């Protein structure tokens, strides 16, 4: 076709070159053979490089089209390259090509909102992939911020597209919104900007809308699944439960619509239902309804056991059910049974680790997901060991072994401080640190009781006050306030041994009353009754002192 030198023929040739590059990478997307896929993508890139000089001379919309096709070929090739250096080189060239392609598209086809939008989305995807290969936080954040801006701009342009979208275009829009959500999530990891979570929720709704118009119920379910996870990450577990239930219903609809994939979609249906129960259990836990949370976790475990893909997670949530039962016993002030239950939960998580190690990686279950579950399970095992240590320390205290009790509290607090360093979420880190502070405060109190020193009791009281300020759990904060008041009562009692002044009796009584009120607020009836009994004892000592 070299004799076709007139302008119209040359423009047609450049268009056909763009089609040729695109046909290679589209074919590559459908092949299941890795070497063939790589060969097709390398051929697409080679064709792009070969035809680029002549296209530059022609300019115009065909040149813009070839640039877009070349950029996509480079981006897709980069994804499958194992060599980090070659991958970065391919992405770098793809990014330069995308920048130029978008400028050309704006110049030659300013009203083609679909083409412009798709170009910016592709550029955003390249920047996101480069961010994932960048270890330096500042540079990664810069890549992510630009990626999010480009993806947002591209999706906004497509929303302004004046014509109805085809099912294929709608699927691409939905996929782009899910990619946008992933970029927002990674940027949130680096910045902690809560507004990014709200933007993810809006994007998940728009993805679900696009998939619904394309009549793909399984993809609608996936988009709703994204939304459920975002609510969970925000700590909105009630909303998370609701959207997991919606996703489960959509997967059930997908199974009915595509019977050949019914087994797969029914598995997803059960998995979403299990997560609906897990989120319900988290709501119950937050409300202090530990036995209710335990039963709901047990139900989630049963549902997971019925799945093909996620059955190994069943033991993990069975251990969570035991953990919630231990929390209930702790709140019911039964440290001996609570210690045994926390130890049983730790054993349950240890067994779960073994199940996870035997979890075979199958399609859709990435090795990274498996490793993440193992890390979470190991952390919960250590958490249960620390909580068992707390309860054992309380038992030792009741036996009058205050010094040994203090050491046991210190060991448990050390475990929690280690977990706080590993915790990825700010909420989880704060919870671990608060519990560690609580253990340190209890240890201070037990050491003070061993020494019988007024200054030591004051130190313990301040430690409990620090924990009360840090605690998000209102009941635990009330217990800490009660403990602080009780430590100050013991401080006054220590001073009473030296001086029998009437003011010290009144001061001791005041602190004991404050402690009892805080224990009542926390629902700790036994602690409140014991404190009031101690108050009556001091009343008796006061009358005895007056009689003398």
C-alpha cells in the first residue's frame, strides 16, 4: 500500500495501524496462554513503534488514535512483565504517550467526551500502577494524587457524554469506577483523608448503576460489595451489614440469570451473607452485647463452612465467637472463667492458622489475601493471650499475690504494645495502646498495694485517668475512672495509717463513693458492691476513732 500517498489514503492507513495495534492487545486479553499473550502485546508495541514516525507526519485524529492504542499496548505489556526495570520503562513510555495522546485528543476532537474521558482514565491507571511500584512515600503520594485527579476528570467527561452508552461501554465505565475506588483507597492509606472514603462510596454507587444498565447482576453485586467494605472500614458496621446483604441478594439473582455459573455465584452469595453476619456481630460488640455477638459470629462461621472457596475462614470466626464469650465473662467479673475462655480463643486462632496454611490458592483467592488472613489470625491469637494474661492477673490479685499480679499485667501490656506497632488502622492501633495503658495502670495499682505507699497509689490513679481519656469504650472508661477514684481512696487510707485525722476519713469516703458510682455506670455490680462494703468499713473505723 506504499503507493497510497494522497492525504486521505495516508490518514486511512494511520487509522488502520491504530486498529492493528488495538486488535493485538484485545486478542491478548482473551488468550489464556501466558507466552502467547506476551507475544501479542510485544507485537502490538512493535507495530506502534514502527508506524509512529509516519503517523506524526500525518497528525490529526488518526495520529491521536494510534497514540491511544500504543499507550494501551504499553500499559498492558507492563502489567505482565516480571522484570521491575522493564516494567517501569514500559509504564514510563506509556505515561509519556498518554500525556501526548490526551493533548491531541483535546485539540482534534474536543467534543468527543467518550474518547477524552477514556484517555484520561487510561492515564490515571498508568499513574496508579507506577505508584504501586514506588516505595518512597512522598513520590508515591504524588503519583496517587495525580492518578486520582486524572481518573476523576475522565469519569466526569464520560458523564457528560450526550449519547446512550452501549452495554460494552457501560461495563467499561463500571470497571473504571472500581479502579477509581482502588486508587482512592490507596491514597487514603497514605493520607488518612476521610473525604476519600465518602468519594469511594459515591463511586461504588455509580459503578453499580452502570453495571445495572448493562444488565450484569454479578458486577452489580461486586460494586455493592465494594461499598460494604468501605462502610466497614469507616466503622459503620450497620451500614456495612446492610450492603453485604444487598450484595448477597444480587449474587443470588446472578446465579438464577446464569445457571452455568450458578455454583460460583451461590458461593459468593453465601460469602456475602457471612460478612453480613460478621458486621452484625461487630455492631453487637460495640454495643457491649458480647453474647449476642458470639452467637452471630458462630452463625457466620457456619455459613463460611458451607462455601467452597472460603471454608478455611470458618475456624477463624468460630474463634471470634469464643473471644466474644470471653469478653462477656470479663464484663460479668468472672476472671477465672474469662481467662480460660480467652486461652480457648487463642487456641482457636492457632488452629485457624493451620487451616489457613492449608488453604490452596485457587482462582480469585490471591496469595496476598491468604497471607493477610494469616497475619490477622496470628495477631488475634496474641491478643487473646494478652487478655488471658489480664484475667489471670486479676485472679492472682484476688489471692493476695499483688506483686505477681503486677508482673502478669506488665507482660500482657507488652504484648498489646507490640500489636499496636503492627496494627495498620488508626482505630486498631488506638485500641491496642489503650488496652496496654490499662494493663500498665493495673500493674501500677498492684505494685502500690504491695508497697502501701501513698505516692504509688497517686501514680496509679493518674495512669487510670490517662486510660479513661484515651478509651473510646464508655464502659471501660467508666471502670478506669472508678479505679482512679479507688486508688485515691487507698492513698488516703495509706495516709490514715500515719494520721487518724477526720478529714482523711471524709476524703476516703468521698473517693469510694465516686468509685462505686463509676462502677455502677459501667455495669460492674460486683465491683460497686465491694467498694460500698469497703466504704462501710471506713465508716466503722471512723466511728471507732471517734469513740477513742
